[in-house]
C-alpha cells in the first residue's frame, strides 16, 4: 500500500510540474523542448548514448502520460532494421504494471533508405511523435497480463495481425494530445520513403512495409482528433 501511495504521489507531482507549463503546441522548437528539463529519474538513458542529448524530448512526451504506471523506461540506440521497438522482459510481464521495466530501442542505422527516418534525421515534431508512439505502446503493454504480453509480441511482428494493435497505439497517441505531431511524422516518413526514392528495390520490398504499415493516414488522424476533448479543451499554439 505504501508503494502504491508513493507512485500515486509521484505521478500527481509530475502532472502538476508538467502542467505548470503550456505543453500543447502544433509546432515545436528546441527552445520549447529545452524548457522540459525536469528529470523524472524513471527515464534512463546512458550518458554515452547519442540519444542522451535528447532527454528533454522524452521528458516532454511523458507529460502527456501522467497516469502511466511503470518502474522505469530504458532508452537506447543501435543498428536495427526497425526505426523503434518496445520490449518487456518475460519476468516483468508477470509483475504488476507499476513494477515493470520497459526497453525502447531506436535505430541508429539500418543500411537502407530507412536511415532517412531514424530518430536523429527527423524534424522536431516527428521526433516527438516517434517517442510518443513508443510510450503509447508502453501504455498498451501496461494493461496486459502475462499471456497478453506474449501474444502482443507475435502481433507486433506480423503485418497482418498487428492491424488492430497499431490502430490502438495510434489512437492512444492522439488521445494523449500528440495528433499534430503524429500528422507531421506520417507525412515526413511517407514522403522520404516514396518508392521512387529507393535505388535498391530489394531493400524496398524488405524494409518499406515493416516500417510504414503501422502508420495512420494524415486525414484519418485529423478526423480522429476531433473525437477527443483534449483538442477542444486546450489551446494549441
């Protein structure tokens, strides 16, 4: 009970700190992001990792998920054919949602045109959207019991089976208040990865669908945004 009380107090405090600032923006800049330098100590990035300099981006995104229960989120980067991926260990799947540790790996190199849409090559708004999508995936995991976690692993790795999962994750991102950023991300990724831009057609067939099938269209995002009160209750600058 004491532990649960501590987490509740921690989440409430974090929510108050985040909302002391205006967090709703249609277009973000480094000057805005740099204001969110309050470290939660629950986002872990090694100082030697290239993503460490973007820690404020993660702090900013976490302000949109004040009720999310987790012990720690470990952020890392490295070569991978997936732009980003969320993992949870089997032992953590057995634990309660407030005791779970999640790992999010962002690709630093894919050896294909996908490199144009890895984290460091995106615009500020798209970076925030990419982070938010991963945190929405964490939110999805937080509601799963052990066997659901296992099933989600296989869903994520199947283009056919992941359709509903991806829609749910995208809707969580929109619901959190990141719809404008999500639209920018969708446009940027699809524009950079047009088939005509690929010199290696084999790489196109191998990597394109894996990194774009989860995207929700610009118009679809815009339509769903008007279903959520966050876009009516808050002024987006």
